[in-house]
C-alpha cells in the first residue's frame, strides 16, 4: 500500500469517526425554572422550563432531596421545553436539586 492510499484511508476513518461522535453528542440541557430558592407546597404544581434542545426532543427530569446523592424521576418523556409537575411530593428538604438530560444514547 502506497503512502497516498494510506493517507486516504486514514482520512476516511477519521471522517467516519467524527461523524459518529457528532451523531452521538448529547445536547446540553439547561433548566430555566425553577432556578433556586423556590419553596413549593406539598401537592402543589410548578412548571419546569428548559432550553438547549429542540421542542420535540424528549427530556428526562429528575429531582434530589439530598444534594444530588440520590435522584428521583419526575418524567422521562417531557417535550415542548416545559413540563407541568403536579403533585409535588411530601419530601421536605433544604438540599433539593433538579436536573434535566436528554434521552439520547451516548
């Protein structure tokens, strides 16, 4: 195999690898609200809003009551860049966090 053929094959594999990485890149989802300091009454509801993905993309929403040690699923199929979380659970804590992620497989 000559040097030109090796260079072409290397370029081809590099291009294929870059396409695969780009196809598997996970979107960066950012929660807009709630964004900290809110207090919710048990059983009430709040609208969770996010950005960073298309409105049609499914997002997984989770909350933690122990500063991120454990996570509880709110929903795994939220779309539309917002989700009405109803029936906020009776889990009082001053260490609550919320996170959003895409359901894309990386």
